[in-house]
């Protein structure tokens, strides 16, 4: 039987996935397959473009390409790349391409996807219709490459992202990692309004602003402002305000690409109208799939429905299941947005009076959870920050597990399946990786096929190769399926991606090879080149190794570390001067008051660490504020030694057993500002009444009488609550200070990036730490003491180092809203 001609217009994720499904059903024996793609590449994962923009993935990375050119050759698929379909003749059964190529078909699949929606704005386009220089969508490799080139052209690039949905926030995050000053402008009242309610949007906004990204909601952009030479100058709003910017990224949504279908006479509404078998109306041989298709009045912009459509279409076309039907998708979204975990499904809130609605809202910790129940069925859920219950809620949403009577237990582990057991309880058809359409059954099958490590399973199935939010669940499923056959991933012990060394090995290599900049480390030690996600931990490690003698480079530091202050949600900064042990003087208080008045600082607040916080300082005022305060930095912004909280001890308290105030001052004087994997908070309390809360600090000291001090490590009192473990009982203040330095240095050299001591101490084990630090079992103490002494001797207060900015943009203003400038609009 001769093969029929199958033509697929579109080489994107939906079109290529459909061809994969067709080939998996023996389609190579049924069809000669031809694909037409207007980009000059194979099929790539558009979701990964945000990783490319942030520098986490290279343009030539295997994780980006889903179907490289070799795949088409190996599967006898003819690909016409860099060409586009101009016309479909339904009666002659031909497709005419822009190149003039005429392609005949027996069966046609239209998979033209979507295009970036560019709202009508003055100055957006040139007279010939091209986008103005500096204006980008965020849809293609070309878009991403253009933004990267502009972002890295100089140090002081400013960008405005129009649209605060998923794509816009990913664009902002990626540009921020490239050292660009970024503002996000969103017309609705809160971010990601399609997925989140107002409270969820508020929590997300706090997280985005913590990254140093400006957020402006409720602002309608009406114009792209242009300079005399035609380049971008910023954006203007409906309220006659504006934002400056050298680059404008438009992420205001997508629109189905239906022009070709409309010209061919296919039925088009918002998308190409299809039936339950993805067949175009009144056509027996033309189908549509993906973002361009409209099924039962719905057009889907997420990838999970595309995979489901591809399976049905392949079943129908190949005859594997000619009665297969697609009945729509119940959308569950689990992803990572600019580093923040988000899961959402169903409705965003109650819609009827009898709907049950349970919320947990804690903006301080960046956590928001809610569920909506109707008639004892889960019809909506939202998780932000902590998505540990997403697996259970997904199954409940799909009606595969019953709901607990205590609805609050749907948000916390109170009798519902815990995250540890969720992998075993998940049904095989539950989609684990939404980005690449991988189910639990796919992962289990991969393990049974011989893949016994998480990295092997991810490489084979593509699970975790999109946004990455599913990786913990993938690991749980692999562990469940592999059992005793599970093998460890070698890279799990690497300190940073791209460099195959543990942290001690990396420190040794840095010292031996005298590597003092992040670039030097990548050149010498990273076989595959740079990895953007490794820059900040490497910069921190270099400061641990070399102190002030490391080589600073643009883009290697977070904004807080670049300007030595803590960025706030409105783009201003928080300044916390040092008050050792919480002790101050009238002179210091007078200076603080004078500075607050002089620079019109809107809020002065006492902190939990017994300091005074000046909130709302303008970026350009920071060096002047430090100079007028004439006080050391309190390091409230850094991954470093921060504060030592004390009680009044023996000087005034009738219960005091030890001079906690002086010991706290002495500890802070010695170890102030030392760089560490994560922030360090300390406390010294003068008696077991524990007024300074020493039992829940990274390093806490408690006077117990007779000159003795108990030392506790690994405590926490924030989003995680943990009582510290008893490390030792010291016989003198000097012994406390010595052990404190050895503990800090060992943590500096061994802790993972951003791993707080409350996670590090139990991971290593208090008995092991006691053996190393107190008993010197391995003979490491002398070296640790020498290196902490070197670090202390090399300490430089960053607030004194203000003679010259380290880069043109270090203390230039953030992007405020300005009156609309008189800039020519072309």
C-alpha cells in the first residue's frame, strides 16, 4: 500500500510532538512526513528561553533542542526550515511556501502556534512595520538572542517589561541576572492575574521586588518613547507618567496564529475551530493542533493540553485508535516563576455562597495557599512559595483521591499524604512535568528500562528540563521506582553547576591556581563554560577565600551586594548601621535622627536584631547617608555575619549569670561582616531565661553560671522553627569567641550556597561537628583558626569604600515614575 503524504505546517512544540506521537504508532510506514518551519532550526523548547536569557542554558544546549536536525534525518522526516507556508489550497491539496515551493498533501496538520501580541502603542513600530530598535517580544530564539546582545553590551542597560504574567516575570528575572536594571509594568491590579488571586499576586510581587525588580501595577502603557536617533527612550502611560528604558520587552499575551487558516477558508474564531478529533470543521483531511486550535470554545496557551491533543490526533491519523477523542483539559499549572514555586488549578476563588474557601496567607515568608471546594469536590487550588501539597491537590482536583473532612489538612500535612509518600500514591497517568508532558508512568517505565539515576531519567524523558519545578517530585518517583538500584547523581555533590568539584575541592583549586574573579574560575574549571546560576555563589566563595582581594565583575553580584544595602519593594533601600550587641549612644541616635531628617527618610524602625533600620533611602543617596551617619555597616543586606543580639546580662539584670552584653560586642567586633553561604544571626544571653533568644539562632550562647557558657548551633525562628543543638560548654568568654570563629569558618568552607545553619547542622550532624570543631578529631582546627584569623585581619567596612562607584550604574537612581518627557515619537 503506497504511503500517503502528511504535511505539518509548523515545526514548534505542538507540531513536532504530534509527529513524534505519529511515528511512535508506526506512522513512518503509513506516511511520507514533511514539516514546514519558519525558523532555521529544529524544534526547540520555548519554555527554556527564559533559562537562556538568564544564562542558565546556552543557545546550543541539548536541553533547549527537543528535536535537533539529526532527528529529522534519522526518522525520514523532510523538514523545510527557514521557510513559511503562504497559502493552502484545500481543493488541490497543496501548500505554497514563501520560497515558491509547492508541496502536495493527502493529510494536513496546521500547527502554526501563536504570535506575541503587541498592543497598539505610539512609537512601537517603524513606518515599514518593523519593531523599533530596542523593542522585543519574548517568543523565539531570535528575540532572546537580541535581548542578550543588548543586555551585555554595556553595564548600565535599563529595561522595561510590559506585562506581568508568567512570561514577563521570566523575562524580567533573566534580564536581572544579566545585570540589567528592570521594571515590570502590568495593566491589571496584580501580577499573574490569570493564575493568581489578589493575595497571591501580592505575595509574588514581594518576592519579585526582593530580586531588585521594580513592579508597577495598574499602569496602562500607551507609547514607546523614542530618542532623536530612533532608539528607545522609555515608555509612556495613560496617566502621563513614564519610565526610562533602553530596552522594551513586550509580554502582553499571545494570539493564535490563524492568518494562514483564515486565508484558506477554514473556520476561524479566536483559533482554528476543531472537533473532538482535532479535525477542522467540514474537513475530513485537515487537522489543527496546539495553540492555534480552538476546541469547544477554548484556546490553550499551556503545553500540557498540547500534549494531550497530540496523542489524540496521532491515534486518529494512524488508526491506532480511530475513535479517540479529546474532551478538553483540566488545567493544572506547576512551575517556577523567577525562582518562586507556583501551583494553580481550577478557579481562583469562591464563586457561589456555598463554596468552601480555605486560605493561608503569610506574606512575610512568601507563602500563600488556598483551596476552593464545592459539593465535596476540589474545584480550585493555589499554592505559592510552599507547593509541597501540589501532588495531593492535583490528584484531588482530578478526583482520584477523596477530600479530607478537615479542609485545612489539604494545605498542610495533617493526615493527608505527605510529600514523602506522595510519589508512591500518585496514579501512573498523573502528569509530573507539565513543560514536557511526562507522566509518572513514563518515569517509572524509564526506570524499569534501565535508567537508575535522576539525571538519566531526566535526560531520557525530558522531565525537569523546562521550568524545573517538578525536579523534586521526579527524584521522589525515581527513588520509589528504582528502590535499591538507585544510583547517585555525580553532580549532586558539586558546589555549583558547570564545575565538577565539591566545595572543598573548588576552594583548593581556587587557591592553587590563584583564581580571583568569577570569569577566571569559569575559564579554568568549567568544562562547558559559564553558567549564570553559578555566578553569585562563586562571587561569595571568592570573597570567603580572598576577602577584599577578589576581583569584582559586573553581573556577579546581587543588587544588595553591589550597593551594600537591602532593596525594598518600591526600589528604595534599607540602611541598618551597626550597633554592636544592640548597644548605642546619644551621639549615634542623634546622628541617625539628623540623617533621617536630612534625606527625608520615611520610616525609622527597630529591628528584631536590636538595630535601627532607616527605610526608604534613595539609591543615589546611599554613599551620602553612610558618610553622614559615620557608623559601620550592620550587614542587614548580605549573606554574611549580621548581628549579635544580647540581653543586659550582669550589669543591670538581677538574674544575670554572665556579662552577655560585652561578650556579644566582642564577638561582633571580631567577626563582623564575614561572608558566609547564608546569613548568620547570633545571640548571647546572660541566663537560661533566654531573653535574647539564643536557643534559636545560628550561633547562640547562654550563661549557665560559674563562668560557664553553653553554645548552641543551628537554631532558627523564622519560617522554619528549630532549637539549636548543644555544641559545647565553654569555660570562658575567650573560649566562646574561639569556638565561634572555628564554627563559622567550617560553615564558610563546607556549607552549600544559601544553606542556613538550621539545615547544615542536622545534615552534618551535631556529633560530627562536635568531633571536628571541639575535639579536633581530624586535626583541622589549626587550619580553620588560621584562615578565620586571615579573614578577620582583611576585613574592610564596605560603607567606607565609597570614593568611586564600582560601575556606572552602582549608585545611579532606580527607575522611578517620571513626568512624561518631551521626547519625539516616531
